[in-house]
C-alpha cells in the first residue's frame, strides 16, 4: 500500500516535471499572482487560515501542470467541440455576426459565451458523467487563489461546445481565446480568501462571495451560482443564491476524492462504463438520495 502511494506521488511529480520542461510559464504566472493577490488575502482575509494550508503544495502542482493539462484539454476539446455540432447553429448566425462592427461583435461574443458557459457549468453539476470530472474542483475545502488551479484536465472540455459555436459564428479565434483566458484569470480571483462582499455590484458581476457560495458545502447553496462573468443567468434561471444575513463557512463535498494527484486524475474513469449520461445525478443536496442508493 505504501509502495503504491509512493509510486502515485512519483507519477504526479513526473507529470509536473514534464509539463515544466515544455512550458515553464506557470512559474512566472504563480509569482505574479502571488504578488498581486496574497497581500489582499493577508490584509482582508475572509477566513483566518494559515498560508501553508492543507493541500497547498498539491494545488501548486496543479498550477505547474497546467500546460500539460491544457494540451490534453485542447486535444479532447477539439474532438468534443466538433462532435457537439454547436458550430452548426454558429454557422447559421454567421451572416448576422459578420455584419456587426468589431466592438459590437466582441460584446455579442462575450454575452453568448457567458450564456453558454452558464449552461455548460450547470450541466457539469447535473449530469453524472460530467460531475465525475468537475467534483475534483469542488473538493476544495480552503478557498484561496491557488485552489482555483485544482481542476481535472477533462473538466475544461465544457468550454468546447461554446467555443465551437463562436468559431462557427465567425468570431475571430483571438477573441474566443481571449475570453477563455479571461475566464480562467477571473476564476483565480474569485477563489481568493478575501472578505469583500461588493454588495452594490453583486447583481452586475460575479464576486468572490458569489463563487464562495458556489463552493459551500451547505444544503441550501448546493447547485447554485454557476455564472462565470454575469450573475444575470443565475437570476434568470433561478439558481441565484446570495443570502444577506449569512456568509459561506464550510466548503467541499462529502464524496471520496483520492489524496494524490495521479489518483485524482484517474478517479473519474473508474466504473465509467456503468455511468449513464442522464441529468438525474451529479452533485446532490444532502437531503436527496445518493447516486449509489439509486444505482
Ligand atoms: Zn462548479
Ligand atoms: Zn471554483
């Protein structure tokens, strides 16, 4: 058993080292984010927690492995994007999109991207097959900027159909790529351990408080606040959850998540054949029957 755990750790170190050999930019990204975000987390902490919290090194490992994960994500995403056929309705809207000025085109692309991402994120909670990969991100128990990197590479493919749609619609690849990068960067700040509620803005743009509720292991908060840029979609589709009288206190999920990175990456594939592509599972409230009870 001890030998297996050791082998899994060596495997994780090999993934990170290989990724860094091909692209060392995450080191610079981590340094920049450290300088930008840590002072705010120390000056305005939402939760009193040590900087060297549990699983910090593992989350740093996830950050360093991003180039390798991105390569896997882009490869699988290209296949999923093509098979999703989302580019077909994109093609249908291309004459309208191409008639717009570049500025209007960017605004329209932003709104469409955000709307589609809302549903992609929501489905990754509601569809058991997708939740398998998204659950790793929700295993975060201490919210801070580094925790944002804890993602399964296949989890990112929820972006593929929206991107396929935008490409089909004739939106320049640079705009689509910039939106995807912006989404990832905004996501890092949303996880930060800062206590700002930003109440005047909370219905206009998403805030750390909004995303902290998304991660809360709280019966009422589960399956809420899916938006990435505009909370508008949660307000329209009834998943907005921002109580004024309390704040999120406890994060994480009650499901088992392996302790090592390699174990976590392999975990969603276990028993995959018996996993159905239905919307009746995914992350459940604690008062709902569990998937295993249903199976
Ligand atoms: Zn989520
Ligand atoms: Zn998150």
